[in-house]
């Protein structure tokens, strides 16, 4: 996601960093490039205009002219403004004082609501909640079964109308579900509603009726980030027709342009709470505007990476790894451990995409597959502990021995060692520059 945008922004800003002092004309030229990059990424025009105006104003102000390194100041400003349009602070779910907390999902058909219901249920369950899924999409054939399937996969209960009861009344189902949640002590009720292929009045009315019946604590508008500009118009229609308290962006894994993510907050005034980036139940997380911004600017998303690692490592280990990343002391042993944990975490491309500089390495990333990882693992395993700790000691004869021992060519060992040094250096530099 955001690949093209990220490439364009990075190159616009790189041109600046070659200059010592910045004139207003330099800033105008950069602003123009950023503007084109955003428009090409399908960001809404009104959002682009505001964004560019703020960048220009701040960049031409004292902030930059007095600075030692004006280019870095501009990057900082662009980063801060990106964070702002993405929503500023991370917004978390609001829970009801008196459970159950009711969360209603609304959006077009195919937006990913049902999948999201499963993802959110699993996510909440992992945090110690006991969610109840409620099937109020009684329109689409199989929607109820689909919800039951994701519910089973997430290991949570699903409340659905009895089969054979005709089409059923979603408002009635929603009401009964709340009673059931109270009875069975579910602290969260997740209501999946029906979608249509396009916005229509009946759809809005049904969603509004369900809303009135269950008074949700959160109404989440679920939107497919791949629909580009349409995401904004659909969001406006739902805001006016049903109202919502937060947005969930889905299919960010497939979205190369990312304009929806950058527009929807500003246009609707409601924050993005979650981002969904794959078909598996685990491909889902809180939306962090700051992390997303640094990802867009090619600064990587080391925080998310470390957080994901934390779920698989113990806390102490993760902190050590983070510190080592920053100080350039990462060893191949750390790397191997990370790799083993990472492989448990899911699609490798997603994870590598969070690393600084990943945007520029995307062609290589696309080639990373499990077979290659097996090879890397074999090479590192062929090293002695001392070599893993201090890869600098791996000289030519050691490389030969390692290659033989792990059944690969010396060239493969060379490549791994060289890449490791490059990555370590790059991460230490990024850490120094951006202070993580
Ligand atoms: P609903 O009609 O809104 O309930 O949408 P569904 O949950 O049925 O999702 C529609 C399709 O999108 C399904 O094939 C899902 O597997 C797929 N989908 C949902 N979320 C994501 C996502 O984040 N990434 C990808 N690639 N596919 C997704």
C-alpha cells in the first residue's frame, strides 16, 4: 500500500536534502511535487489543498529559515502534517460504563464488514473481552453462515436468527442479541449489518433502525480502501444517513494509492480506528496515524514491527532488540531469532514492508519467499555463536566453511552478510534521525 505515493514523496523530499539553503522557489517546487503525488494517490482535492497550504506556510516561515538543516525541517513538517490529516492521536475504542458495549458495523457490501467482525472479535478476545457476534445482515445469502464461520475461527459466540424463520427482522435480532449478551455475560456486542452494492435509502434506513434499537457506543463505518475517491463519497453518505463514530479501512494490503486513508478523516471529521490488511483474521490492527505517516514517508514502521515481535518474544527481549536496532549492535543471532518469530506472524512481505527504506526495496521484497528464508536460516545456523554475535569476524575462509556446512554457495553467504551490515547501518541511521 502507498507504494507510489511513498516513492513520489520520498523523491520530492530527497531533492531538497541535496540543498543547503532553501529558497521560497525551492519550497514551491517541492510543494508542487507533493501536490501531484497526493492527487495521483487519489487523495481528495480539498484535503490536498489544505495540506499544501499548511506545508508552504510552515516551510516558508521562520521554522525552516532559521534551521541548521532546512531539508530535514521540511521533512519533519510534512511528517507532522501527514499525522494530522491521518487523525493525530491514535483513537481507541470507547467502552460503555455499563456493559455490554455495543459496536455496530456499517458499510457497503463487500467492504469487509463480516471479515472485520471476526477480526475485531479475535482482537478483543485476546484482550480479555468476551464478545458476541450478531448477524443482522439478513439480506445477503450466506451472510449469516459467513459470520458464524468467522466467529468459530475467532473462537467467539455468534447470535443469529433461527434458520427457517423467513427473512427475519434485523432490528428484532439486534434487540434480542443485547438481551442474550446480558444473560450470557458478554461484555461486547458486535453487530454486523447488511450492505448494498451502492448507497441507497433502504440500506440507510435499516442501519438507522438498528442503531436506534441498540444505541451503539461505537458505530464503525467500514470502507474498502481500494475504492479510492468513492470511499469519500460513500463515507459522506453514511455520515449523513446513519452517522458513525469511527472508520475502519480494509484491504490496505491491496491499495497501492492510499488516497482513501488520507482523505476520509479530514472529510468526515471522524477518526480511523482500525486498519485491515489481509484476508486472515490476524491481519488487523489499531490505526496509528504517526506510524502510518512515517511509513508513507518511507521511514518505516519499526514501532509496529517491534510490537508484533513483542507478542511472540518476551518483553525484555523485544526491548533489547529495539535498543540494539537503534545503536547498530544487532547481531545475526538476534536476526535469526526475529526471523523465526516473524515467520509465525504471517505474510513476510507485510512485515518487511514496515522496515525503514522498505518502499525503495519493494522489488526485492516481492521476491522474498519462504524458500529464501529457509536458506537464510540455514546459513545463520551454519555459523558458530561467536560468528553470529560478531559477524565482522566472518572472513573468506569462514564464509567457505559456512557455505559448505549449510549447503549453499559462498555467494549466498556473502550476500547475507553484506545485506545484514547494510540493514544494520540503515536502521541505526534511521533511529538516530527519527529518535525511536
Ligand atoms: P461484507 O460484505 O462487508 O461483509 O464483506 P466481507 O467481509 O464478506 O468481505 C468481502 C471480501 O473482501 C472477502 O472476500 C474478504 O475475504 C475480503 N477482505 C476483507 N477484508 C480484507 C482485507 O483487509 N484484505 C483483503 N485482501 N481482503 C479482504
